[in-house]
């Protein structure tokens, strides 16, 4: 017999930290909770019975109306928002309700996002609306399917409870899952509050549970910073490779584990636009697509600042200075795979930048281009994706010449490229269709998208309709921070 959410043993970990890291707070009940989506594969990974029917009163557990944990909590953090120090923020609508041990023996925290007011809600209502919760649920699945580090989403529960944003919407709760939701902002909080002991204890706890290798080094806190730097660079390189724009890279949304965290106004590129801004509240394009690598550095500088009493300053500076090199190596590795090369050479950069210029001029669809490039039988159609076709032909001749110097066979290369250049990403309009249907009481598209996005590299005919370019109406979609 497998555990259900109601019977699974809880493993207390974050909730055993001293009280200055959080406040104990119970979720606020929501009426008529209805389970709209459930990730059975993730449930199985968590050691739970994957069949939702096996869980008594599952929707009530997942919306927070029933509680397992004696110490449900909201954690406190601070952070920089849009380049400004914002002071104390904290889990304003997310409550940690369970800590489970998964089938690999790793502890996983479950947070209910949208579970009601906490001491950190400030002016907010503690709720999340159905529209943004569907987006978070689906994008968590999409990123996991793409192999990009991310928080996960176990379930989506809706309620008829009205929630006011620009208009009247309804409430929903996503149960999100991660080994920890620690952010750069947790470290910033104790640094800026002038509580070096709490900060050091948090760093020790982070090393003990997530970066144990750092403990054995000459300078554990420096090693911790370097490890977070490397994971952050790798995550952003992953984003750039699939055309993902996060939209709100505030330091409080940066995971200490290098996980994609806090899905809000994110988007995947349709037509390539280097300066694409997906968050319509971001007037100056601070978080535009091509700014993300630099913003990663900016946020790492915020984190480094918190460690100045624990790490020698010159060493910390040098570690920060290496970010650019680490990011470029990570990005080159993704591009090597995207282009189907066995090794990346310095001279491959201009080949890439020339391609970007052509794509920018034509607004070439990012996902479709790379998928077509991965499929030799379709190469003749590539030039149709460009405005200056002669220039593209010249580029393609150079790319073909580069492949001639590559040791892989065409078949090996195609296989490798098809497993790195996805056919499916969560385009805005796909999420929008699922949202519109769900608002009319039909959840089937959420489930179908989740199944499709879990296997984005497959050529499954069932999902052919999801692989095309964005329709014209998608250009009018806009997403903001109001979620
Ligand atoms: P975000 O922009 O989603 O990263 O949120 C920034 C801060 O605002 C975090 O402290 C959130 O917990 C908080 N917050 C966002 N929306 C709400 C809400 N509806 N109610 C309470 N707090 C919120
Ligand atoms: Mg946030």
C-alpha cells in the first residue's frame, strides 16, 4: 500500500529551524475546492499513490482546508525589486504545509501558493488567481520536461471564491514542490537586518543540506557562493537556449538551488526578438530576454554582499568576476548541442551572432527554427523563415561547411539535436487556450498540455496542433505582475 498525502510521514527540516526564519501560520480555508490538475508522475516520485482517487479529501488537503503539518509556516525574506532595495517581503501567499521524503531519499517541501494571508502579505490578499495558477502549473511541467531546473507543481485546485485583480477573478492554489524555496532574498534579509549570527546559521544550514561538498573546502562560504553562481549561470543559459524569459528576476525570486522560481509574467519567445519584454509592468526592459545573463550577475552581487563578513573580500570579488566566464561556457555548451556539434570553437560565436541578426530581422520563430535545423529532410524550408533569404543561404553554406569539420554522422547529429531542440514549449497562446477553457469549466486542455509538455522532444501526432507558430491573436496577449 502506498502513502497518500494524508498518511505520508512528514520529515521536519526547514520547520525545525529557529523561529526568526518564519512565522507559523495556517492556510485560510477556501470554499468548494475542486481538483483541476494533478501530476501523477510527480506524486509517484514523492512516494505518494499516483491515483488521486486514492487520497481521501485530496482537494481539501491541497487547498489548505485540512492540515497535516503541526508547523505550517511562511518564511521571511527581503530583496531587491527592479534594482531597488525593497526591504522585507517574505512568503506573502505561500505556506509550507509538508516536508516529505521522496523515493530517492531527498526531502521535498510542499508549499501551497495562494493559501491566504500571512504576516508577510503586506498590501496583498494572500491569494492567487486561476489564470496565473494555470500558468505556473503548466510552466513548471514544461521546464521539468525540458530538463531545466525548476520548482515543480503537484496540483492545481480551484475555488469559486472571488479574487479582485483588474477584474473579478476566482481563487486557485498550486501545491509547489522543491527541496527548498530558499532565495537570495533570505540571505539579504539577515544581512540588511544586521543579524550576522542568523545569517551564518542559515548559510551553515544551506551547506549542510544542499551543498555538503562545500563543507570540506578551505572556505565553505566561498565555495557555497561559487556553487550558487555556477547553478545560476547554468539555469540562465538553459533559459536562453529555449527562449525563456522569466520576467521578474528580482533577487527575492532567485533560488539558492538555481531553480527556476516564481512563475509570473514569464514567456517563451515566439518570433525571435533579443529585447523581448514579457512583463508589461517592466517599462524599461530591465528583465528583457537578452538582459537575463547580466541580471543574473547583478543578483549574485546582491548575494555576495551578504557574505562579506564570512568570506575574504578579494576572493568574493574574484568569484563574482568569474561569472561572465562561467556563463559563457555554460551557454556555449547549450549552443554546441543546439547546433549539433561535437565541440564548440571560439570561431562558432560569429556563426551564432550572424544567425541571431537574421532571426531578429525576420522575427523567425525560435522553437520552430531550431527544430527544423535538427531535421535534415526539412532543411530546404529553412530559408522561408527569413526575410533576407540570400543572406540566410550564405549563412547556411557556412554552417554546412562547419558541419563538414565535425566528426559525427548526420544520423547521430540529428538524434542529438532532436533531443535538445524541443518541438513544444509553453507558448503564451497555448496557456491562454487552457485558461479560457478552464474558466468555462473545462479542464481538459490543462491535462492535455501537461502530458504534451512533459515530453517536449517527442514527435507525437496527438500534439501536432501545439507545435505550430503563434496565431495572430497571441500578439495582443499581455501579462503583468498582478497574479
Ligand atoms: P512576486 O512579484 O510574485 O515575486 O511577489 C513579490 C512579493 O509580494 C512576495 O513577498 C510575495 O509573497 C508578495 N505577494 C505577491 N502577490 C501577493 C498577494 N496576492 N498577496 C500577498 N502577497 C503577495
Ligand atoms: Mg516572488
